[in-house]
C-alpha cells in the first residue's frame, strides 16, 4: 500500500543509477519497470516507488498524479 508521500516522491525522486539515471521515477519507461519486476526491484524506498510507478502506468493513472502538459499553466 502507498500513501500521499509516495505519490509526491514519484515526481520528486530521480533514478540514482542505470540507463535512466537522473529521470524522475514516474518518468521511467514501463518496459524498464517491467524488467525490474521480472528480475527484482531494488530494496528500500526506491524499490517501493518503482513498484508504485509500474502499477500507476499499467492502470493508466498517471494523469491523477501529474496533469497532461496541455493543462499545466
């Protein structure tokens, strides 16, 4: 289960390593997150955030966390 703080961190925390180092967790490609799901997510908060990001992407809920670019001021 996740909480409001996790949702905020998805757009504040950046990937600390790998091919997508420096990208916000929510901006990681679904395929990359699926690869981790098959292999193993990192331990700790990073792994939790990556699992939440994958669930949000699979369910098509990204718009609930960040509005589409056309709606931002």
